[in-house]
C-alpha cells in the first residue's frame, strides 16, 4: 500500500535530470528507479506528450 506524503516536491538531491521522478518516488514512497523506468516506457507509447508533462511538472513544482 502506498503511503503518500502530503505535498509533492522535486527531489534534487537524488535527481538524475530535474528531480521529477525522484520527487514522485519519494511522494509515493517507492523506488526512484521504478518511476524512471515507468516514465521511459510511457514515453515510448505517448512520446512528446510525456516529455511536455515532465517539463510542466518540473516547472510547476519548482515554482510551487
């Protein structure tokens, strides 16, 4: 069962690129590698939509 923290934040200390995946993994209390692999697989199917969502998440979470 997932244990979500109250607020999503970028995790720049464990970041591979911008900290979106590691922040999501920390928020969902799962392994960051699982989130990164899932993102790559989703990107293979949805392409640019996923990349735009990733960048939007980084921008919004960084300013929020």
